């Protein structure tokens, strides 16, 4: 990753508590890596799965814990749902000295061979959202950091977890943008009708809501970013979310992948 000129960067003072995340550099103990689930409720179990962990705080959608992996501090911070809250989180984490981020979440598969409970690792994202347009032109791609993505894939293979690497579709909405018809009205605007079939034909793996904003914002901030999701809906069959046991399986699997990746990444650092 080519870094921006850090002499011009607006890093926070060590004791400064930033407005949205309510975190300071002192609280992070030198952590330069952050794991970013969307759901605040997912943070404690994820942090504790990585190693010894302590709670830092919770403000708005940003719940934060600090875990120890290979005796190195790693931040686990929720982003909430959607691109805007992801971008806010990344802006503040960059000011705190975070240089590397990995999103973990859940997604709905649109390919028959990507099954419930499988892991999807994203090398790129369709920018079906608005946040990234505030950072870069429409023509600019939303792509992952190559080395981090390779590391996640290798970890999944090592852990013998079924996975695929590909492109996700990042939508601002859960219903119309993902061509779901089980909303209150069932209405999907004309521009989205038939879009699921089109993304399938183009080889996209699944729908989710944060990765495009994560990749683009990270690129503009000079951060390395990767993203993976557990599959909890099989859109090739229906629009329903899978039973709780599938959701738990997906979460346990992405925890294992992230932990394995971090252990290699931080070993000897």
C-alpha cells in the first residue's frame, strides 16, 4: 500500500478522545490493526475468540474492545450498518494510528455453489452505494488489499473452512437495492428489477452493505483493507435469513479465519 504523506496527516493527540468512536490513541496501546464487525453485539465474542480482551467502551454504533494476539494489541470495533458509519469509523481509526482493517460480517449468497455457512472473501465490490462517491469518482474501483486477502484465503484453507474469493455487491438498502420483495410494500424500483440475475450472470458472489465503502475509504486514507462474510441467506432459493444455528456456524467460521490470519500477520512483528 502506498501511504499518503504522513507529515500532512491529521493524527490525533495520544490523549484526544475522538467524537464518534470515543477512542483515543492511548486507549489502543499502539494497535495498528482493527477488526470491524458491523453488529455491536458481535464485538465481545469476536474479541474474546482472538485472545485475552478488555472492553474499551460503546458510543452510538461503535462498540470497542482491545484483544491481545501474539502479545500484540488488536482493536475490535463495530461499524454499524451501511457505508456512512463505516467511513466515519475509518476516518477516526486512521487518526488514531490504525493502518490495517479487516471487515467481518454476514451476507446473502446469489450463487448456488456458495452455501449457507460458507465464507466469502472479497477481492472487490460493486459500488451500489453512495458513500464512496463522496471520496472518489464513479470510475474508481473498490478493491481489497492483495496481501491481506491472500492471507484470509490461506487461513480459510488451513482451517478447512469452505470459502470462495470473489466480488460482492454492496447495497445501501437491504430490500430494494438487493431486489428483495418481502418488504412492507413489496415494491422494487424499476432500476433494480432483474438486477439480482444480472449480478449472478456477472459472477458476483453475494449481497452485503459495507465492503465497497470500506475498500474505497481505506484506499483514500492509505489503509490496507480486506473483507469477509459468512453466508446466512441463500438468495438462489428464497429471501429468508437462515436459522440461528447457521448464523452461529458462519460466525464461528469467520472468527477462526480472522484469528488464524492475525496470528500469522503479527507473528514476530
